[in-house]
């Protein structure tokens, strides 16, 4: 191949950064800044030899992204870049090793794969610094490769559809930050998005719906948008996107959901269900009883679908879903029950395992590997299957210890449809609470895996489900900057601390994202409230993202006239000695990002009391354990995980300790009703009173019928024991049926 010379004009208005560290994301394995003054230039001359055109085209594209639209100066100072495929240097070909250096005169890239050249170039773009009308680069040397071979981002295009150009943009930005797996969720209850030539009704009927739920699933009463909505990708479009991704070092992993999440397919071909009843494509979110029947006709149909999918996607892995498949229809279906008898299966979970095994054997014959959500473990894992662990880490641990390949993607850290800030000020989201710092803290190799089996952890992936994401700007808002935190977990061996990461974001990466015109979120930068117990009350303090105090103000909103807003400084003390409960609106002000945060605070007779937990909450939902139930702040709806305590071990018990005997007249207890998230109200609450915590006497018993339960109390007590009776299992036909439900509790308001 003849040498190709590219003239890259860089006059990027990127902000200055601290040269003591690279400020590259993901953080390189090794970076050393060498002695010497920065070299100032405005023209980069690149001599590329033996580089495929598809790769050089990507370099051109990225360069155009970061080019400032200014007139080229005649006195431009050039700097040379040499790119070489290096067969002899230390290599880690599975993880795309590369070397990058600058000696003050020449930039050198040594790469071992097409992808590693792209990684080196994206690193170089991040290292070049702005010096006004010119650019500069300090001498350095750098070596790098990925920690994990699976660095994934997911996009659901079924609940809301995104165009080919939008999908390509999603791939472009993730590739720049060294992600290499794009999980394309192509089929679900609310839409079938991939053309299958043998079954055209899948897209003609299954690709569109006539209604879409407004607001949140838990909003009552429900309302609907009755606009005809949908879309799909032709096979020609899919081939185009697959090539586009491949040119950028990204493999697309397609997902075809089975046996559950099949309503769109069954709308097109109702005979594939257990009932044969025609139903429209649903515009409601959630989990549905109507799933693919396990009969032979369905197996053949889905294998026909997979035949066309395999021809379109060269990915080693094909995702078949396998999650949230209620067995309600299978239990009463004659053909499913006959299958269970024929193959000597003890229950419907083993029937699902048999169903998945048919797909595993089929894909194995095609030279591919099946991957599915961790429900495919139920009833026995298919021999060649890989697992995506989303319901916590337990499924991934079990699969790895059985020596199956695993991609970690637990909802607690990897679900980007969760809130990343205060749900009262953030755009509507699914629920949960996955802030930037929590994403950054994730370790893809959980405890509980034997040392010999850790190699089966391929990496991790962040998932974006789009029930509440109707446009691509909102996609970007939910993904960035959290995707920059996740790539640190899957690429970087030498990941810096969180504060260093924040410095890199604010001093460097946000400028780069602006060149992509990314609608990134600043939720992480909003001031936060810290609530601590103090004698006879609590103190509320405001702090910035860099842990500096900020001013907070309060305004009483429960009085008829209301009090004027009062700037109180960095903290406010509230005593529980007041006679009546009052509600305040408290605001914290942050100057750097010109942002603010607000909470509604109830100053009641129980704030700051001591709570002893007999039943500990789940460690994922144990935020601010000592104060959450008595901090005066009500949990938000839709739920924000940081404002609730979550329990899933059965009945819940705790003791509230008072300083002296107190005659409380009432207590209002708060619980969350969010059944789509497996969160159910407790059945009842019993309150016991005691003087010394030895002899307990029942003083109240109340059935729980809603999220707020007011309980009348009797007598003076020094301790109160609360016992919540919970459901033994999630009822049949509901999301998570058969599993232990979560009980989410919040504020105890004493009067």
C-alpha cells in the first residue's frame, strides 16, 4: 500500500489542564511526562503506511470533529506523526496494546491492531493542549491496553426508536472512549426493530404501536399518547451500521428476546403464543404473561429468525434475552405441559432451560455463542452459554464458578436509565439511583469467585433502557458522563481516585464532549446535602462536588404566609423540641457550575432519634443508615434509591430509642409501592412499646393500604419497636414472580 499523507489542521479551543497527569479517559496503563518545553504547533502532518482506508477514514472523521472552523494561517508550524504497525513490540493482541510517544519533534504510534491505532489516536487528541491560536504538546511516553476484553454499552431501540444516524453517533462517541461492544436491543414487547425477510409481519405489524404510556408506569390514573409510533431497520441499514461499527473497533451484539418480552412478535404471529389470541403491540411498559410458547413451531420460527440474524451480524455472541418470562401461560398450556412430560422436566423453569438449550445448540452449530440475562441460569445453564448478570452479582458469580463466560451488568451500578440526581429536578426516569460516583466505584470482578475462575469475567457493560427516553438528546444526557466512569472500570488498570476523575472531567473532558455536541449531564456537580444527628435534632450542611461548603437557605412553607428566604450559611440546625411539625424548603447554591439543589424538610418530633436495626437493609439500599428514617426528608417518587432503605429478607424490624419516656400520639410511616421494580408495600405494621427494651407491649397494629400509613400510639414509652410483615413472595403474574419482594421504607413522622 502506498503511503498516505494526511494534513490535519488542529486549532481546538480546548481548555488548559494540569500536565502532572494525562487527563486521558480511560486512564492509560503507563504515562510519563518527560522533561522539555511544550512544542507549539497548529498543523499535524501524518504519514500513514499500511493503514486500511477504513481506519484512515475514521481518523479523518475524528479530526473533523475537533477542528475549529477558522481560516488556516500561512505561518502554521507543523509537527510530524508517524504511525507504524509493530509486530515485535510487547503485545497484548486480545486487548489491543499500543504505544504512543513524543520526543519534542516527532509523535510516534506503534499499534498492534486496527482498533489499537484508533485508541492511540483518541489518546493523542486528548493530550494535545490549547495555547490560544496554537496548540502544544509536552514530551511524553505512554503504553496502554485494556484491562477487560468486553467494554460494553447497550441501547434499547424498542421502547423508543432511534434513527440509523443516531445509532451511528452513539457508536462514534463510545468508540472514541474505547468501548468495543455495542449491545443492540432490537426486539421487545413494544416493538420489533429488525427486518426478517422470511417473516415480514414482524416489522409490518410488530414494528409499530398505536399507543404509548404517558408519564411513569406507577402514575395513576394512566394516560396515553395515541399517536401511531414505531420504525425498524432494513437489513441493508443493519449491514451499513455493522460495518460502520467495525471500522471503529466496535462489535455489535444483537439481542432477540425470547421466550419473554415477545408481545410485538406475537402481535404479528399470534399462533406462536400459548393462547393464539390476537393482541396489539403494547404501549405499556412492564412484564407480560403472553410469551413465546415452547412448542416446536415456535422453536423453528425463532431459529429461522436467528439464521438471518447470524448472517447480518458477525459477532461471536448472539444475545437471546431470557429475562422476565412469566410462566403463567406455560402452566396451563397443553403443548408446554406435554413438552415437560416428553423431556422429563420437573417444572416450567426447566422448560425454559430446555427452550434456551435449543437456541444454544443451534447457535453452536452456526459457530456462534449464546449469551443471555442471568435468568437463563434457572433450571440449569445451557452448556455453551454466557451470562449477563443484571439482577445483582449473584448470577454472574454462580456462572463464573461453573466456568461460563460472564459480563457483569448489575442494575445497582450499570443501569443508566436510573436517576443520576434528585428525581424531583431530573427528567423522568425509570427509578433507582445510580449517580456518577456509584458508577465509578464499580469493580467488574465481584467477591465470591474463586481465583481460578476470575478469568471467566469478560468485563462489564452499561445498559440504557428507553421507556422514558423519547429522543436522542435525552439518550446522551443519561449516558454521559456516566459512560466515562464505566470505561474507567473496564479499561483502566491504574484507575485514579474519584476526585481526580472529576478534575479530569471538568478540566478536560467536557470540552471534548462539547466538540461532539453531546448533551451531557451536570447532575453530579449539583451541591449535596449532608444530614447528621446532633443533640436533640439534626444539622443540614451543603457541600460542593469538591467537598467545599456552600451556602444554604431555608423557607418555611407550611405556614399560611410563609417566611422570607433566609441565607443561613453553610449549615442549619433543627431541634425536635418544637411543638408542631413544620415544612421547610431548603436550597443549596453552588457557584462553579451555577447550580442549586433543593429538598423539602419536615421538622417533626422524631428527627435525630436513634434507630437500632434488627433487620439490616440490603447493602445496595442502605444509604445514610443512621438517619434516613428520621432525617425529615421524604423519599421521592419515582423512587430515588438514596432516599430509601431497602429490605429483602422477609419481615422488617427495628427499634427507635428516645432520650426519655414520650407520649407520641401518632406516627406516620412511609413505604414505597413500585411493583415493576419488585418493590411491594408491607402487609401490616405492629408497634410495641417498652421502657428498657426488655418487656415489649403491643401498642398499635395497622394494615398498610397505601404509601403513607398513620398509626395511633398509646402511652408513654422510651423505646418503640416497629415490625413490618411483608409478602413471602411476589405474586404470580407480576414482575419477579416467586422471588422475595423488596420493602422500601422512609421517614417516620412523629407527632
